[in-house]
C-alpha cells in the first residue's frame, strides 16, 4: 500500500486528497471539475488492465493471474474470485466476449478463461500460440490480436472457448493497439515507432479471416504508439508513450494529417473516450483527462495522480483505472 498522499490536479488547481487505506474511497476537495474518486480496491497482484461488464470487473494482474471483482457498489468493490494456475506469462491486456475473457500475455500468447460462473472461473485454453500478444479487438466472431513485430492475428471465436487461428498480417511497425471504424472496414493499428497504420479489413468475413489485408495508409507520429481509438469515424487518437497524445485526421485516405499533439508528461499507455473527453493512463503521471472537442487544440481537464496507471475502462458513469501499484481506482464522471 502506498503511504504517500495523492494529488488530484484539476482545472489548474492542486487539490490535496486524503490518505486513507487503498480499500477506502478518498475525498476530493475544491476545484475538481466534477470528478470524484469514489472507490478503490487493493489488488493482490499488479493491476495492468481492466474490463468492466455491468456489475463485474475483470483485472489482468501481470504475473498475478486474473482477478474478478463485484462492483455493484462502486464505493466498495468486493472480491469474487481469482485464477492463476495455467495463466502463465505477463498478463498485460484483457478483453471479454460473452462468458469468455481473453488475456494477452506477450511471449506466452493468449489465454481464454470461461467466466459464466464468476466465482469459479476456468481456463479453457492456456497460452494459445498467438504471440507476442500485446492487445485485442473483437469484431463479431473475430478476435484480432496485436502481435508486436508480427502485425496482427485474426482468429475465429464463434466457439469462444477455443479460438481458431486464421492468419497473420504484417504492419509497417510493431503492432501494440487496435481499433476500427463504425462499419469495421478499416483496422487502425497503433504501430509502435511507426505511428499509425490503417489496414483494409473489408473482406474479413468474405475471406473467413484468411487471405491478405492490405495497408491503406500510415503516418508517423511523435513517440511510440501503444494504443488507438477512433472518434467520429475521422480522428484517430493515439497514446504514444513519451510522445503523449497524438490526433490524426484520416478523412482523406490519401493524406492523413496530424492535427495536434498533447504532452501528457508521463508514458501514455492506454486510451479511452466518452463525449469528446479522452482518458489516458500515463503510468507514473497517473490518469490524464483531456478535452478533444476541438481536435486541433486538445485542452487539459485534469490529472488523477496515482502510483503507476496502466489500464483504463469506462462505463456510462465511471472511469476505472488499473494501477500497478495501487490496484483499482474508480472515478465518478460528472454529468
């Protein structure tokens, strides 16, 4: 448990946050922009990523396996279950479809865990040979996995417990994060030092996950692109390590334009968006909140300072941060 006091930097003010134990909600005073830390949970392992599905949260814990929490009461998350055996490797990213959770474990590949009974999760496949697995995207019955220097993999998950590996497609760089447009014809790849790569996946169903998926275009951005989301089917927002946030206009498929960069201070790792507000984990610099209502001029909304923020998830009312040192932090979003 960290014993240092935390700070919430919002609206240009520094607001002292009370200490308390990691399992207790912390109070915020003063100019907090409407955000409030309402709940915390000290995980037994290092929290690297989080997936929230209604009243349950699923946490990838590095070498510490999969943790499931009951978050019906966001102010008091409760332990449900934990599974570690056969979940080998460094579990860094997580995604869920139906009653199956998928865990990316780098050089140990992908592990699938059945969670239809959350109190008794069972591993259905351990360390599937899709590696080095760095991140995921689910499109219908397709599991797309970013596999670093090998680009991305497509697997059929019509039977979710047993992914059927179809094909790999190389990208210009080292694939770290994936996103798609609204009609799932383009795959956006946060491509490491090569920036943003956009691939044509319009024939993924026609080709049943096999065949070629050509590069449409790419653009270099500052830093090392680790994650990407697409806003309004036009603006690709990338978390770029020490390069912070980059925003790219991809409206003209022949001429991508870097519209803005934003210095997050820390190592921009994972990114989420809601209502033109970006939430970016920056490891030692906590969770950064940025307005992109003007994609040419992103503006700071605040920083939730924490130990080592890695993963982020959203629902309608809350932001969930997976912090390697502090566990899970739950923040209420202002109306």
